[in-house]
C-alpha cells in the first residue's frame, strides 16, 4: 500500500477511536459522517431528538481540527442570517462584511424544513458552489466545508419539506437508530458517574488527530484508491435498476451514481484498503439511495419501505467478481 494511503487509513482509525470516547456505539453512523467529510460532500441526518446528532458533529469537528457552527432554521430565518451582510461602519466610513454562520467547516443545519424556500436556497447554493455571494462579491468557504442537515420529521405542520431535487444535493442520508440495550445502559451509567460528554469535549478529553489543513491533503489521497471498471459498472447497474423497478415512481439520477462511487471509495479507505470491493458498494447503496427514491403510492400503501426496495434491487443486480 502506498504510504500516503497508509497515512490516511491510520488517521481514520485514530479519528474513530477519539470519537468513540464521546459517542457510544453508532459506529456505522460515524463512518458515514467521515465518508461525507472525506469526499467533500454533505449529508442529511435523521434521528429522534436526543440521539446525539449535535454531539456527533461537534465531536467530529474537534477530532478533525475543524471549526463547527450550528444554525437553527426557523420560519423567520432570512438568507442573510445564513450568509452574512455588509454593514456600514460609521467610524471607518465604509461597508464591512459581517460573515454569517455558513463560513465554517462543519455546519449543522438543524431542521432545515422549518425555513421557507428562499432561505433553504441560500444554504443549498453555498453547498453546491462552496462560495457565498454577498452584494455581488463572492467569498470562498473553507475547503472542508461540510453540511449536516436535519429535518423535523414529526411535526409536518408549518414546515417546508425539501423538494426532491434538493435532497439529491446531499450525498448520503445518515440514519441514526436507537442504541442497543448495553449501549443505552452505559450511556445512563456514564451520566451517573462521570461528567457529561459535552463537559468532556469542553475540557479537551478528546484530541484532534489532524489539523484542518492536513485534512485537505489527506482527502486527496482517496484518488489513489483503485476502483476497477467492474466496480464502476456495478454501481451504475444498481442506480439504473432503481429506474426500472416496478415499485419505484421516481428513480435515482446520475448524481446518485457519482455519490455511490465516491462514497464506496472512501468506505474502502475507512476499512484499510486501497481498492474498492463489491461490499463497499453494497454498504453505501442504502445511504446513497434512501432519500432519492419515491415509491409508487400503491406500494407505499401496502407498507413497502424504501429500505426494502433497495434490498430487492441489490438482490437483482449481478455482483462482479
Ligand atoms: N450514542 C450516544 N453516545 C453518547 N451520548 C449520547 C448518545 N446518544 C445520546 N447521548 C446523550 O444525549 C444527549 C443529547 O444529544 P444531542 O443534543 O446531540 O441530541 P440531538 O440528536 O442533537 O437532539 P435534538 O434533535 O433534540 O437536537 C447528549 O448530550 C448525550 O449525553
Ligand atoms: Mg441537536
């Protein structure tokens, strides 16, 4: 294995270990978040309140030496509340840019569906272009800029659901499930014994394993991971099958294919390999496709879930050797 890739996989192993000091369990979720960061993309994060969504992103920021910010979306949030504004400074007799919270590395965008379309667009545009334009001046965002967006799944009233076309901009949908019983027990015990995970973070119990600058260089090492043409073909076949499946009304577009290939390559790195296997692609299929498929209503009424459809699709597609 090339020494640079070795350095990447070593760093990832240490990052996982540091995160595990704060986040109990959720190892698949941690890996998916790392994949999104490594590939320079963005994620939707879904999970009930109090399942450690905020804690996860905060912890990742600490471990990867990156800045963290959070925006709570509300119905009255304006685009400028995200991007920033030029404010007139009387003393200096000139306009000064006051940068908005989007100018950070890891951004937690909480309940994006609670803000109207115009405000959502400001965020989506920043995600896509990795720059922000204020009064016709364009400002670059930090190189590790990654958005983790949550949606409010329970109270649909007074929300503005993300249009399908915009969900496609998120590389993965990261689903956080309830912890296992032992994990929940150790969570409860930790609260009785030691300090809270937030206090641990604050006092520096977790150390960065890289700097933000080094992370940028490390991420480039992904290019040296081998993706054989058969593996690309496999990813393409999986995504194309979503378009012909009889239970699917709207299948996944070409962005899904790109996401699947890139996420699988990062998944290989996380597992200490410098080549992609069919298992990497299988592991990334659900989080890549989950938010991009719309089932036909009659199948939905029957109780079929997107997750089940994705498993069926995986069974249909021939696995390369
Ligand atoms: N897997 C876990 N590992 C460590 N702590 C956890 C875990 N799950 C829950 N917690 C605890 O739950 C608390 C709440 O976490 P957090 O505020 O990050 O949740 P959230 O998902 O962002 O909730 P909300 O949707 O209300 O914003 C944390 O402070 C932590 O103590
Ligand atoms: Mg939260």
